[in-house]
C-alpha cells in the first residue's frame, strides 16, 4: 500500500486472508477519501459495500493478531503455569475433603495427596470399601499427576523462552513472573520496583491507600537469595534480585542473548547483603519496593 493507493489495492474482495494481511501490513502517511478511491478502483460498488469489506478485513486482521499472540511461546507458558496451579490447588482441596470423608469410615485414614495416591492404587493400610471414596481418591491422584506433568512442561519450556530469567530465578518462578505480568514483553517493560512486588498487589494497594507499609517483595520471596537472607535484610535482597530479573527479562525479550554475567553479579550482590549485620542494615535503605518506577540496578 502506497500513500496514493488504498489498503484494497490489488486485493481480491473475496479473499478475507488477503484483505486481513493488507490491513495489518498497510500504512498511509495521511488520511484520504478511501471510500471514493475504492469505488474508482472497482473494489466496491458503493460506499456501504466498502465499509462492509473494511469491517470484514479489520475483524479478520484482529482475529489473526490475537491468534498469533496467544500461540506465542510465552503465552503458552502463562497458560501452563496457571493450569498447573489450578490442578495443584484443586487436588489439595479435594484431598482435604477425601481425608474428612475417609475419616468418618476409618479413624486411621491418612491425609494429603500422597494418601489419595496410595488409596487410588490400593496400597493404603485401611479397610475402606466405599467405591465413591476410592473414586474421589483417583480423581485427586489424576489432578496431582497432571500438575506434575505441567510442572515438567514449564521446567522444560521456560529456559527456551526466557533463558536469562530462568538462570537467575529457576523456571517455575520465572514462568510465574511472566504470567503475573501478562507475558514476557509486558514483564520486560516493567521497572524493577514493580517486578519486586509482583504477586503482592493487595499489600501494595493497601500501602497506596495509607493502610499498610510498603511491601518488600511479592512472589520473588520464593527465590533462594531472598528467602535465605536474614529477615532484616530481605528487603535489600529482594530489591537486588528484582533489579537483575528486570534486566534479564529485557535481554530475553529484545535480544535473546545469553548473559551469564548477570548471575555472577547477582550472586556477588547477595553475598554482600547477607554479610551485613542487622545494625548495618538499620542504617541503610530498608529495601521497600519503590513504586515510583526508579531505574534498575
């Protein structure tokens, strides 16, 4: 499409894919009387016909763009990690129900997902003969197995989608961060202060309303560098981890190059933080997330 031609130039009116491609790929430096040009080119017989074709083309172009985005590797990770969490949560909830039910029949009945698995396999040391209880145990075991399979998928796929992020935060945590952000591109555009509190939105909003202190971390608390740091220094550790994760996400999205130095730099920074005494940390930054979007480390 040139500045003088319309998106409909050389496009078959009966080919919706070609029209959608013309809409997605075309451009114009300034608006023109496109309906009139379409009539002159013989693309449409009247103005209503032009707008009907335009509606079909834009709808098809939007549908194609959404499909392409949903099939992207990072979106597959988003669906996988959410499905894994759903299966795990449901399995645990049903395992509690199973334990309560089985306990009414056998006081020695066990608890948890592993008990459900044993019961489903007929390996539990009990006298349960109620088919419905065993059927529920099978459902719990199936959901738990599905969660395990999804975890394996996430652990296998995340390093391919976000290698630097996975190296710094392990695959499952990386996938959770991508899911919370809405995708790798969205995560790459977030400042480190936002990455630091992903998963702690309720606490952050309470802070913004003046009802609570600023949260020091969200789900990155599960990172070994944060969880393994003294509570008085965890805020600083979370800030350091978030800074490197934000950089890693940007590298993964915009270039895909491997940056092993990020891991070494983070390890050095965490070692320094963990070497602090509580008194030293009291005189330094408290490590709370900066909601103003300051530059990353």
